C-alpha cells in the first residue's frame, strides 16, 4: 500500500531551478528573411520571393517538423489573397545561407492555406506544431479566438496525403496545452515514461496565452489518434521518479515563473540537443524582455534558470530587422507600408532541431523568429556551449 500511496500522491512537481551549465558562446544573429519579396533590412530580394511566386506578402511563426525526408514549416495568419495559414516544405539541409522554401499552392501561383474542416481558422487561430507518425502527418492547431481569450482551444488533425487535406481528430486541450511543442523520442531512452519501448511523443504545453507556465505530457506515438492515451506529468514521487496522470487538470508546472501575468509563456519550442545532451526550451517573454533559454537533463527537469538568449536592442534587432517606432526615434526603414509609428517585436522562436550542428559540448542552433513589424519571419542562429562534461 505504501508504494501505491506514493504513486497516487506524488510529491510536488520539481520546480527547483538549477544554475545554467550551458552558456551562450555566440549571440544570435540573423541569417536571412525567409518570406516576403524584399528583405526589409537589407533592401535586396529574398531568396524565396514569396509575393511573385506565391502571392504571399507576409506571415509569422514558421514552426518546423520532419515528414518523409522533408522539413515542413507551418506559418500563421498569412497576408495574401487566400488569407489563412501558409504551409511550406524544404529539403535544404544547409541553413547557413537561409532555407529554400516551396509553398503548397493552387497550381496557379497562389499559396494554398492549411485547412481543417470543422474548426475556426481566423486571426490568432493558427497551426503551432506538427509531427509525423507511420507515414501520416499530424498538425496541432489553436482555435476559439475571442476578444477576451486569444486562443481558447487546441485540436489535433491528420493528413494522409502529405498536407493536401486534413481531417479533425480530437480536441487536445482547453487548459494547459493550447500552444505545444512536440518532441519525438524512443521510450527506452527515457526511464520513467509510461511506455517501455517504442516511439513516443513528449508534449510541452502552455495554457492561457502568454500568461502561463509550462507543463509536460507523454503519448505513445502509435496512439496519437487517441486522446485518452495522453498522460500528464504531475510531479516526482519520493524516489525521484516521474508520476503521470490521465487527467490534464492534475498537470503541474515544470518550473515556477516570478510573474505569470507579466512574464508568462505563450509560444514555445523544445528540442533535445545531441551535442550538449541537453533539453533546450526557447520562449518569448515580457519579463525579462526577449527570447529566453532554459536547459535540462530530463524533460521533467529540473530546468535551469532562464537566460536571455536574444535581447532586441543588444542583439541587433531594433533598428535593423525589428522596426523602431518613428515617434520614438527614426532609426530604420524596416517597417511595413503605413506602419512607421508601430513597434516591431520578437516572438515565436521555433527551433529546427534536426539542423543543429556541433561537436561534443558545443552546438549551433537554428530557429525562426517572427518580427511583427515588418510582418515576416527571419532565420536566426546562436552557438551554445556546455561548461561541464556531458552526462546523462
């Protein structure tokens, strides 16, 4: 009965934060603007020239996942004749000069939005993650936007024709997993997951938009089409083992935030970096301002204290590829037409996990970053170094 009691009554979630043992060896730099016709900062044509090729003027996000040897990127709230959310793929494995993108289109030179029948896909209702299981493509999508709730629900949809059409499967969350980041793993590599062997999915989630902490769930990959197969991390037992529940309401934060209202999490991206042998979490924050980095040895933590990976003034954002409001000071001409007096801002730091490069103890990571004004997506890179010898 004692063992059963420990499983049913776990200790509090491990929110103790560790000092970072990963340092930022090289600050983030912009590689390229991925969408739009002209690079707003450099005033040269973009490599992808998305207006002349696809009638795509602007968009945000750029969440990546792998499917059948291609890297797919999901964009949100796209500006162009069809509206909706654009969807692209690439086989380019050299991000040092950008990424060559091919957008799904209508055959007549206009991008074709990703459509999930049965849900609303208006502004703020966007695709925010994807994965591939058994030759099928799965997309996680937010919906139920209102004046008071930016994103009220998330759903899972499946495509059996490589993204040409999708079918709604189930509601993922109304609570703690509205925005999610999904990492594919082998269950046998992570002792403590509710599966002995085989492919699995870790889901890292945030709830109320930019007013949330991060929570963790696990799902056997072969059961991705069954919502009841999800298990939520509720803490550690007295032996330090993770405890899981089928009830999302019991999911506990992976770490505490000093001020959830001012510095809460919305968009987030998690990866496992094989060079550092660390989990990497990126998210945008209002307090402290910027793109923050946390690391951990295990997905349930303990997670490190946050480091500011990208600060928009110090790291060459404002006055370059992030527009500075002209009422404050005229520092750039990177704005969209008619938006001279509107600030740009950084958000949506989505890692391209499989493109990370490096050697033992050091890595260069690549991630997309949305800029708001101009309304576009840029590709960034940064180099991280582990201070201690890798251990598992």
